[in-house]
């Protein structure tokens, strides 16, 4: 298995090359996508056109700070060729400060990651303390003495891949919540390069959740609101009276795709059903199959949003009878963690798709 340090060095150093060199490196590395098609998450999405996306290889950015363990004599020479060592533009200094800030956040989020994944990855769970600490040093991870070796190893892999992604996609960089999305992927993938490109494919769909303008988030919250309105007008009117009809109380569910409300195993179940729907739409299976089987829910790109609406509708009585403010509803939604039946949730979501897919 390739170590996190190797992965970070590869992508960090790539950003210090010229635009042409970066394109050549990325073209060669993209061959890894063929392997990703065999995994639970494909990088097929990475090749799709995302209206919110920008091509990181065409985005000219100032050289980023690399970890001390990653820097080498060649890297320093490449940086000198790009920018004069005698002066540092203010924009570059600002970029470096920003980079340093989210590097600290990545490390904090990685260390806080739980160990639900351990039973699903016996090889990683049995990692030696020497190997775990060695990789932690490579990626500059500190303050991990209270963690078991397997969690140190997992956290170090998170840091390496998330930093590589932040360099790969500088427009988005790193935002809190991305570690929640990556953690299940690296639990089932032991190769960091494979996990990185699968995460890139995953983020091609989810990256709009982390845009500063929140256009993607607002669209999704609006759709959840419409689903509730069409399904249960009484509940919707109650939300209107509380000035909560924008459904901001499910913000966290949307951003991290239900990861914090579901267990590790439930998360994999929900995500795989979502990906199956999206794959069916891409391959054209949806239209042909739905034409023959009218009683089943057609594949949809928005199954997650139907599932989120279903989780709220399951608590309609409590919300209507007990809560008189959005803060209370948000607290109720956040307390769902560990109390959801993912299969009941999917059944209810599919019922909503059947009844409402042609109205929304």
C-alpha cells in the first residue's frame, strides 16, 4: 500500500510545477480511474461536467506550503523557478496563511474521527504502532498519543488524502465535513492513490455542498422543503409559522450526506443505493426499466433529499405538537443519530419518489 506521505508529496509537488507539467502529470495519473470503476465508488463522476466545477489544472495558483516531511531539495528549486525568492506577493502570503489554517483544521478533524470503521477493515485495524506513528510523522500529524494505533493510521490517511484534494481543487480547498465523506472510503480502500481518485469522483457530485456562495446547498434545502410541502401541507404550514420552511434544520444532513445521523454500516447502505440510482441514470437504464415497472420508484439523482425529507416526516407529530422554534427542530434532527432505521428510511424515500417525482 502506498503511504500517505508518498501521496501528499506527489500532489503537493505537482502544484509547484508549470501548468504544462501539471497537465502531463495529471493525464498520466488519471489512468488510476480505470481501477476505481471496480470499487464501490467510481471516478466516472470526475469526468462528468459539473456546472459548479472549475478545472483545477487550469487554475493558476500560488505555490502552497508543503509539510516539512514532504519538502525536498528539488521541490525548493522548482519553487524558486516559479517565484522570486527576494519578494513574496501579498496574494501568495494570503494563500499560504489560508493553507496553513485549513491544514490545522484537517488535522483536528482527522484526530476526532471515530473508530466505527474498524470491524470493516481488519488489515488497517491490525496495523502496528510503529507503522501508524511513522505515517503520522510523514503527514505532520500531532497530538495523537491518546489514540490507538489503528486510529492514528486512519487519521494519518485522512490528513494525507484531504491535503492532496485541497491542492487538487484549490477553489474548494478543505471544508469541515469532508473528513466525514472520506472516512468510509478509506476504510474499504487500502491504496491511498485509489482512494484519492475515488474521492475526487465522489466530490464531483458533492463539491457544491462546500461552495462559499451555498448555491448548491440552497437548491437542495429548497427541494426538501418542496417535498414536505407536497406530501404534508399541515406540517409545512407549521414550519411556515415558525419561519422554518427553508428547512435549514437539515443543513448538516445535506452537507455530509447523512453521515453523522447514520452508523458506518448504514451510511454505506444509503450511499450505495444513491450511487446505484445515479449509475442507472447515467447508463440510460432508468427510462427503459421505469417504462415497464410503474409501481417502483424510478432512479433519481436526489434520493438523498427524499430520504432527508422522509426522516423529517417520520417525526411530524413530535414537531407539530411539541416544537415552537427552529432551534428545537434542529436539535431533534441532530438527535436522530443512532436512532434511524436505514431500510425504513429508504422505503419511505422511495414512496415519496413514486408519488412526487413528476411534481417537483
